C-alpha cells in the first residue's frame, strides 16, 4: 500500500486516509476540514496520530498509513499498513465492550477504559494491508 503523501486526504467514498510511516522526521498537517470537523495529523516513522476538533482519535506506534478510515457511533473501520508490527490506540465510548476484527476474523472482545481508549496490536507485513474493524457489542 502506498503511504499518504498528502498526509491527510478525503476520499470519494466519504472516508479519510492519512499517515506516512516512511518520513524520517515528524511532519504535521493542521486545519484540515472534513464533513464540518477540523482534523490534525502528525506522522513519521515512529508515530502516526489523528485528532478531530482537538480530541484524540487514532494513534499508532510505530507510524502507519491508514486508508478509508470511517468512524460512527457503533463502529470504526480502516485499512492500515506499516513496515513493522504495530499497536493502534483508538478513542471510543468509555467503559464499553467492542468486538475486534482483523481481515474479517473475530479476534475477541475488549472493553475500553474509563477514558474510552482501546489498544490493538497487529503483526504487519510490508507488502500487505490489514483491515481493522472495531464494532460496539
């Protein structure tokens, strides 16, 4: 999968794509307007972080490229790629159970903490994209 050279872009299907894990130094884009919200992305080889209206949405360590990111009240879905194994943290509804899917395989149920954060790890292959879906139980 190609990295997102624009750092953050709106797709024709109403989703967002962001992140460039090939960058050697931290790069950011702020003030990106999408569907009435303002987004900010920080990305490079060590971390990728997305904020919406100043609030945490997504973070990966190390950095990733994310395509077709879509978040609703009940589910978050996106495709992710990286050149090494990753840990992704999402902010969702606090103290709520979610079912986690990777490439349509149910990998289990997790409960968010009191701040609404949930972390998922994925083994990555540089030539492969993983679809992650986090669905409210």
